[in-house]
């Protein structure tokens, strides 16, 4: 925790660094000798086909996965060797949002947002009343920020997909993170809700100077949203450059077909 | 059974039998691809089913359950009816006291079961366990608690703690872990792991993500399962009256032991009414909790719905961010009808549990002393020995298994038509389906003990009474399971078959029954498992089998015989369960 905090404002270290990371699940190689680093306060978009390793990469940043080989440093913390307590401290500084929102549908919107603060609270919590008043107020402020204060006491499962994703963003923001991971945040949404969620993510990331790593499927959104684009194909980085001035054609190479022998390997 | 074996072949090849009809047309004959051979496992499972069926038929014959013995019993039935009238109800005050005592024991036992089952289930579920060792230990606890009948827990615990409510509560509570823990673990394993992962990625510890995401998600199932177990415990507590568990069951046992049939049958009637009433009430609450009721019900049911609404329905939204005078944000929901209802429900539950705990009059004063005596008491149970009864005991165990087999077969014959008519997608009208559903609920409410007592008086002591009681009891569970599995079939398949011009009967056999067949087999095997356990227990009232010897041995304090019987029962029950689980898996 102290390491993470003391390093969070030293951009030259790179906010996040992958060094020769290989990750295998059984016989499947999800990441293949990946070395890449992400500077602080920038919006980075990962592009690539399903199964190219985008999610696996994101999940290494907060230690949901540990590398089979190589090392990952996030905010100065060596994630590959970190123990449970260190990881908890690091995760407190790293917010994450997911394709399927991952809200408890039977809980109120407000309580869902409060769960984002669990990393800095001690002990188990059950029910809205069990969170300190300051946390509930902070949750309300974040809900107002994503435009859903009026839904605070509604059950999360009754909201639309776009609204649920905004609740999930509020849940990540209540952590006051320095890094925000977004795993295909708009893949389950219709185009209109997608635009709203991306617009919100962009605005908040700029306001808070967040380091964003976001995986996406929609190239046009990526080109508009990103400072930098990293392309993955079969677990390898095949493209890595600033988004400014990039065109559709520049990105197309990422989606080149994988050689047949490797594809079967991936499918297995 | 033959129909089913046939059907499972077609499922295996994926080729419907109707393909053969093509050969009669003008098209070129399509050669049938070779049929893949069914796996050795499936053949073995199929043979097991056939063997079980033959064993069940043999049991019906061996136990002499036939028309002749029924006719012979007719006289007895007449005598019985003349002996129980007029019914002799105890004074209302006395009746309320004993009913209260029963309910208090059952409430506390069920709460105990929930409190013990939840941690066991969290360790037993793959997604919340701390590791394979704890998972194995928890699974073993669940299996053992289920395999040891509550009656056996009661005998041992009475020996340990002496008379009083405590041994009864512990016996019911411990045995309940077998079912409640299993159902809780299943519910937890079926959860969507997303919210837990979200909290984990925000730095939440295991205990935090369990209490903040897992428990809220399974809460409706936790409560529904507890209510279901409450009904079962109520029925069992009556049976445990025979070994000294207080309340209405004890009074019933005393009345029957002293041949006071008028009093006994009056008490049986009260128990019957109590069981059916509570079964219906808990059924309504469960349906409401799991979100299976129409909106806007009024009265008591409406209240139940509003209480359950906390977990199911959507409250009205649309409130702006509110600030107090000091500029602080309002962070508590308003006290609307729904919130008041939910809090009233929680308060009522707490009050009932508190009242029951006080009323059960638990005496912990000698607890420490009793526990210190545990090794010595257990010593009297060891080593297990049949004394000189080995042949008798083995034969009685066989009779118990025969009762279970015969009861399941007879129950199936009765449950099939009732279940079919209770399925809403098969019955000719909603009225018919509701009528048969109600019949099933009433049968489910009948305590098997009461049925056994009635049949004992009619057919005399022995296995026929036990078999008939269990057969009728099976109709309640099996009928419900049959109806449920028919209703869960894919209606689009039925539509497709109907669209070809098939008659309703053809639709039923080709689409509905065909789809539900695997579940049917699973349910019947489960019922067999349940019936063999119950057959053990019913023996204590004289309905045949091993239970009678178990009660006797404990009365005359031959605890080594008790242990021998316990081991026999355990081995049998675990073996039957293993066969059932394996067969279900092989035929899936």
C-alpha cells in the first residue's frame, strides 16, 4: 500500500508495466511474452479479437490473474509476487468495470455503489446501514455524478443496461482510484447507451486524471476515445501507437487471421 | 421402463424414430448410419434401473401387499372406526400448550439448522470455499448429517443430555444440516460470480465479498429453504415424540401406547390440521419470496408479498437527490409501505424466534457436566455388537429396504396420474391443474407417522402398514416433482409436434413426457432414497423393519446393539444414495 501510494505520482516509472509476461491456461496461451508499459494519466485502448488476450491482460493489472512467467508492476507494486494484503491495498487504487456490469441485482443501487469502498473498510458488511455514513454520502455524490441520484434506492436489477453500467462506474469511482480498468464496458449496450457511457468515461477520466486501460470491440469509438491504442492478436502485442491521426486501415492489421495451427490451440 | 430405454437410445443417436417412415416413400432409400453403441456406463445404469424395478415388484409380492390382505383388513377398519369415536380432544388450554411446545422446538431447531448450515455450505460450495480440504470436510459433514436419521441423533442425545427440549432440538437441527446445507451450497454454486469479482477487484476480502454479494443474492433461497425445512421438522418432531421429544407428538405417543385411541386420533387430527395449515402458509411465503406470484394480492398473502418484495420487486423510483438544511445528502430510503412491510416482517420473525427460544425452556445448567460425560456415554455405544440377534436384525434391515422399494413403486403408480393432471401445460384446464395441485399439497401435509398409525390399526402391526403409509406419503413429493418436471419442459417442442397435426395424447407422449423422462428417473430414485430412510423411522411405531429393534434396544439400554443398527442403516442408506447418484449421472 505504501509503495503504491508513494509511486502514484511518478510518471516516468510508468503507471503499469508488463515485462515478458506469459500466461497459460492449461494448454492455451492467453498472453505470449508481452512487454508493454502504460504511462500515467492517459487513456489506453486495447483492441483485438475475442480470445486475443485483452481481458487476461486487464486482469493481470490488479492481480485477478498472476502471470505464468514474467512480471507485472502496477503503481510500483510487483503484482506477480504480491501477497493478499498488498493486493488488497493495490486494488483499492485500481477501479474496474465489466462488460456484464456485475451488480447485485437484488440490492439497491446505493448499496451496490457502497461495495466499491469495501477495500478500505474493515470487516464484513451486510445491508446499507452497515456502511459508515461518510461512505453512503460519498456513494450518493458519485451517483449524482453519473446522473442516477434519483435511482439510489431502486433495485439495481430494474435499471436499463446503460444505467447499470453507470452505477458500476460510480462503484469504481467511489474508490477514488488512480487507475481505471474497463473490460469491454459497452459490449452489452445498444449504440445510444454506448455513446453515453463512453462520453461519461472520457469526461470523468479527464477530470480525475485517471490512467485508463480499456478493452473495446468498436474501432470508431476507440479512435475517438483513446490517447493510445494497443492491438493484441493471439496473446501478442501487434500494434502500439498514439491514436492521434490513426485511421481504420491502420487498425485493420490487428484483426489479421491467426494461423490455423495456433487458432486450434486457442480454441482448445 | 422399456419405453424409457428405447427413448434413451434415440437421444443417444440423435435420430428420431420417425426417420424410418421415409423408407416407404418414392425417395431413394436413405441408409441409416450405424448406431453408436451406448456406453458401458449407460448400459450398467439402465440395468440397475431394471434390477431396482424387479426388486420393487418382488418387494410388493414378498410383503403380501395384495387385494386379499386388503379385504382381510376391512373388518379391522370397521372395528377401528368404531373404536375411535367419539374423538376425545384435550381441553383447549392443554392443546395450545402442547402445540406451542412443538412449534417452539421446531422453530428453534430450524433456526439452529440455518445457523449451522450457512457456514458449512459456504465452505462446501466450490466458489466460496477456502480450499479443497475444507470443502471435503464440509461435504462430509453434510452427507453424514443427512445419512444419520434424526431419530438416531435423538436416541444418542437423550442418553447424553437427559430428557428435555435440548436433545430434540439438537437432533432435528443436526439432521437438517444434511438437507439445508446441501441446498444452500447448491444455491451458492449457481450464483453469477460477477458481483463477487467486482468487490474482489475493489480490494474486498473474502469475508467482505461473501457478505456483500453472495448472501444478498441467495437470501430468497436461504429463507425459502428454511421454511421448507420447518415443515419437514414439524412432521418429524411428532415422530420423535416416541423417543421423548416433548410437545404434541409425545402426548400422541403416550395415548397410543396406553390404547387411548379416541384421544390418539383426536391428537392426530390436530397434528394433521397443523401440518397442512403451516405447509400452505410456508408454501405461500416461499412462492412469494422466489417471485412466483401474481402482483397486487391483498390480505395476509399481500402482506407476505410486501415483505418478500424487499428481495424481488422494484420499488417506485424517481426521487431527486435530497439534501438536509446542513447541506448533507439524504442517504436513507423513505419509510414507504414496502419498507414498513419489510421491517415488520423482519421484526415479526425475530419476535417469533425469541419467543420460541424462551418457550422451549432450554436448560443449559448441566450442559458442561453432560459434555464432560460424553466419552463415557459414547463408550456405552462401543463397540457395536448385534448380541445374539444378528439374523433377526439382518432380516429386519431387508424388510426395511423392501418397504422402501414397494412404497416407491406404489407411490409412483399413484403419483404419475396425479402429477400429470397437476401440470398446467398438460391438464385440460387451469381448474383441473389447481385442483390436483391442491390435492398434492394436502397429501404433502399428511405426516407419514399419522398415516402409519392409522394403517397399523387397520392392517395390524407390520410392514404392510409402513409400506402403505410411505406409498401415500410419496404421492405428495413425487406428484409435485412429476408436475414440476412436466411444466419445465420446453413448450416450443410441444408446439412443433402439435403443428404436425398430432393429437394431444401424441403430443404428451412424444414431446412432453419424452423431455421429462430423465428428471422422472432422477426423482423416483430420490424418492426411493427418502423412503428407505423413512422406513427406518416408521419401524419405531411398529410399521415393520429395523426401527422397531432400534427403539427396543435403546429402551433396554443395549447401546452396542443400537450402534450396530446405526451402522447397518448408515451403510444401507449411503449405498442406496451412491447408486442413485451414479445412475442419475450415467443417464443424464
